[in-house]
C-alpha cells in the first residue's frame, strides 16, 4: 500500500515543449533561434517538385510569387497568434472550435503531417537508392525514417541544431542548380522566354503551390509560440516565407525548364549532381521531417490529452515509414489539392478569431475548460471549407485562397451573430481580464 501511495504521488512528467499548455515567458527563445528553425522547416524539397510541375505548365512566370505572398501573410499571422498566446496551432484550434472541433484539427493536421513524413522519406529513399545503384529503396526508407525522427524526439533544441547545418547547405545546392540551369538554356533571357504547355489552370497551379506547404505552415505556431513577441514571430515568418518559399518554387522551376525534368530528385542526376545532391538533400529532408514529426507529435498529444508528444512521434513515424514503403509519394498532386481545400479554412478561423474577436490579445482562457463546441468558429470553418470546395470542383479561382478569406471574414461575423442572439461561447472570452497580464509578459 505504501508503494502504491508513493507511486501515485510521483509527479507527472512534464514535456519541456509544453504540448498541452502555454509556453511560459521563461522558456521563450531568441529571434535568431526561431528564424533558423522556421527556415529549416520551409526548405521543403517537394516544394521544388511542385515548382517544376507548374513551370512545365506556365513557363517562368509570377505565379510562384503570388503563392508565396499568400502563404507568407497567412503563416506569419498564425505565427504571431501563437507567439501572443504561447499556444500551439492545435490548442488555438481548440479555443476557436471547442474541444470536439479541436480534435478534428489534431486529426487533419497531424494526419496530413504523417502523410508528408511518408512522402519525404520516400523521396529520400528513392534518391539514395538511385545514387548507390540499389534496385529497391524500402530498406533505406525504414532506416532514414527512423533516423529523421531522432531530433524531433529531442524537441525544439534538437531541431534548431540540425537547422544550423541544413539551411546553409540547401542554399548552396539551390545556387548551384540555378547557375547550371541558366547556363544550360543560354542565359536569363532564354529562361524568361519559355512558355509552358497549359496543362494546369492558374487557380489549380496556385493551389498546388500553396498546398505544398499549407499543412506544415498552418502549424508554424508549434515553433513561434517560443518567440518573445508577436511582432518578432510575424516578421520572421513573413521574411523567411517570402524569400525561401519563392526561392524553392523558382529553383524547382528553373531546373525543370532547363532540363525538361520536373522531378527534382531525377533532375539532380540529369545535372550530374547526384553525389553532392544526395549529401545536401539528406540534411534538407531530415530538417523538414524532424519538424514534421514534431508537428504530428504535438497534434497527437492534444488528441489524446496527454502532456507528452514523444509516444505520438513514434506512432506517426511508424505509419509514415509504412506509407513511404508503399509508394505514397506517387499520389503527391492529389494530396496537395486536398490539403489546399480542407486545411486553409482552419487557419482562417484562427486568424479571424484572433484579429477580430480576441482583438490581437491572449483571451486568457484555460485550455482545459473550453466547451465541447464553439459554434461560431465551427460554422465559420464549414463556410470556408465550402468556399474552397466550390473552387476545387468548379475550377473558379483558387480554393485555398477562397477558403482562407471566407473563414477569416465568417469568424467575427458568426461570433457577432451569436452574441446578438444570446449564444456567445463564454469559455472563449472568459479570460479577458487575464489577457492583459499575459500579453504584457509576452510582448516584453
């Protein structure tokens, strides 16, 4: 009986990355640490593959810049929201949609990140197998998938250390590709003069480019919640997204135009960069996937209401490796379009709630006491999803952009209507008195 009592009195292990609560001011990181981690996450090789596909349809045009601007504004605002509240994206979704709605966010965000983990592991395994002459790649997928999870298991600090290595190496690879590609086509004039085959509509092309990073980008709060102020988080995300996301799309497009090969991994062999490319891409894919594993670990912790992300990192990695072994990367385009339809409205609801309902403050709500449903947020999400689905089915406009905009507008409108008819959720605003204190501390 004594041993039982002692065991029950043992303190519960607390995850130092705070998956179920606010990051305290004492645990906040300097701006450069946040910048390095976000930059390492955004260097995402499938983005270059998508850039090559779009370039094949349109040539060298400004669609990449349009997609990057939309992503930058969307992700930077979400980043600022998490910095202001100290909450991860899935916990912000819990405040915006309720406990049940928050579970949906954990499923869709965590699930898609597991899918991306499998896609990235598959790209790594195929690339390395080609470089060393293996006919099968699944053993490499298993080993690579396990190794890539180690830094995510370690937490924010492990991701930061790896990013210090990966980001400079990937910049070097991209510059190298640009120089070789421009020389191949005979200069920048010839590069800009190319035209595509028109196989994609502009709306679908933009949605594909946004969809490449919309799932991961929606979860940028997992890292910016460690920033010391919302302004710092916003400026870091805005600057890094505008520079790196555009660069990744353009670099992928340049190689596709010059060598007629939209598949970035195959392009490296065409350009004679196989061995060096494998080395640099290994670090890049590792940096991307440890962020991805961290994201689905945090989502799993919220889903199970367990204050430890690590078991869910292990489970997600196992599923991701299984997807890689079965060739999930072959379904990349359809996956991107799906992401560009159902995920942006979720971020739109969070943004609309933060800007116009919470008025850029931490509402101070105890995340463990949120109601089952926050109906204004749920209705806003459904309206945004309907707008995105309409665009996807009709080919009118860009589904991702429409979903974000409609959800942002609908969130404050639905809350205003709920207040008017006496149905306002009290839990979401109960902490207004506390928000002043929290906001002052975070902005310091």
